[in-house]
């Protein structure tokens, strides 16, 4: 037996939905925030990544359980048990949340390619809009194509970001201290990291991704394992960015205002390779999130309007295409200050999160839906704490916008 082929076959059998969820979350906003955190606060925010990943795992596993157990879509279950109004409201909340991410993703794709090759953000944004629309509309089984592309891009991110660590001088003691919770003078950075690392909307999308994979009750263990692997990968990549910035930029007193700054400032350490590695990783993060968020916004909006619920459905593709086109227009007309636009767009994503979190908790405790697989007491305690954390993040974000 060919061990190599066997291994890759196994990888694609057990991975997919979890990595798509991770790719949705890890976009240019996350990279920018983590870069700045490492440069200004060194290793001290690593514990926030651990907490966010912990909460994200529980929500993603909960959604995977719903997807494996029920043959109905998430919003169909919500409508059947809690009414159409709540179903539509939840669908719009996730759609707008993903659309908020999408603006930042579009800017991130254009920004990384412009820095590598020139030409301007707007040109690259339009080019990748065309490429992605072809990607969406020419595939007969879009889920399978999406899954393979996401796995490839996540592997590319791991190679690119881990490559920046090879010659960085990491302070092992301070690194370990970073996992001990502490509250800095600038709490906003902690909130920003938590908001970009813990996405309830992305977790909810796991229901559709698991069903797109055609996993059922017999695949429940596989689905739960996949969720953990995907979200842990997300956490490791975020932590690598913080550690790299802390080891390389913080000792020099460099104030990072973008992920691009980090890439350019690494040149004295690793030469031109550092810039290319980091920008390739930024592109992979941006493009993976770019595609996945557009698809997810299309799924939730189409499902809320009873027009489709699968990534292969026509109306899902139509709505995803509209979201892509609108985000590209924003990138083209407001590219003079891209980093601020990324941060603002990222901020808008948390406002609908409490509703989605509460509904998911109710569904996963509904014995009629979940049967013996409903939440345990310990799961409910953790999920309730996580929901309170989401409410806190959203309220802080709302106050800052007001």
C-alpha cells in the first residue's frame, strides 16, 4: 500500500468543515490585530488566543453535532421550533456579519498582492472578484472544490507563518508567562484579539459545512474531531503571528499599524524571504476567508428566504456573488486608507453574534432535536460563559461605534 496516498486520502476524509470554519475566521483583520499585539505587548496576550480557541471549539463542536444529527438546515430547524421571524433575523445577522468580514478580506487580498507585485489594491480586488466568480459558477460540486482549496490555503498559511519563526529569538520564559491571564492598560487590544479569534457566525456555519460533507449521525465522532483540529489550527496560526511580532518587532520598539508593516520590518532578519513568506501567508489568509465568508453569507441569506441551503444551490451562489461584488466596490472606492477600513469592517461583525450564540445554545439543549446528544451540564456551563463573553464583546463594540 502507498503510505503517502493513504495518508492524504485520510486527511481529506477527516478534514474539511473545521478548516473551512478556521479559514473564515483567520483573515487580514486577525493578522493585523495579532501583529500589533505582539509588537506592543509582546507575549502577554497569548492567553486570550487560548481562551478564544477554547470557546470557539465548543461552539463549533455544538454546531457540528446539530449538522450531523439533523438532515434539515440550521434555519429550517430554527423556524420549525422558534418561528420564521427569528429564523430570518438570525439569517440576516450572520449574513451581515460575514459581509463585514468580507470587506476586510477584499482589502487584504488587494493589499498583499499590491505589495508583492504593485498595480494598486483596486486592480487586484477586481481581478480576484472575477477569478472567484468563475470559481463559484463553473464548479459542479462547489463544496468539494471549496474544501480542497481551503485545505491547500491553510497548509500554505502554516508554511508561510511558521517560516518566519526559524531565526526569531524567542524568550522562552516570557513566552510561557504569556499564557497566564493578565489585564493590560490597553484593554481594547484584548477585546480586538478575542473578537477576531472567536466568531459565532463562523461556528454556526459548521452546520452547513458538515451537511455539505454529507456527514450524518454515524459520522458524529469524525465531525467533532474535525472541528477541534480546524479551530486548534486557527489558534496556532494566530499565536505564531503574536510570537513572531513579540520576538522580532517588540525589542526594536516598532509600532505595527498593519500586517504589511510586520512583513517589511522582518527583512533585516530574514532578508527578502521574510517579506515574501509573510505576504504569501497574508494572501492565503485573505483569499481563504474571502471565499468562505462570501459563501457563508449566501447560504444564510438564501436559507432565511427559503431559496436554498447548500453551497451548490443557485441562489446561494447569486447572493455570494452579490456580497463579493459589493465588497469589491468598497475596496475600489475606499482604498486610500485600507487598514482603518479593515479594522472598522472587522468591528461590525460582532453585533449580531449574541443572537446567534443564544439560538445555538437553545437548539443544542432541545431534546426533541438532539435526543441523547443534547448538551451536558459541563458543556452548558462553558457555553453560557462563552455567550456572556460574546455579549460583553458586542456591547463594548456597540459603545465604541456609538
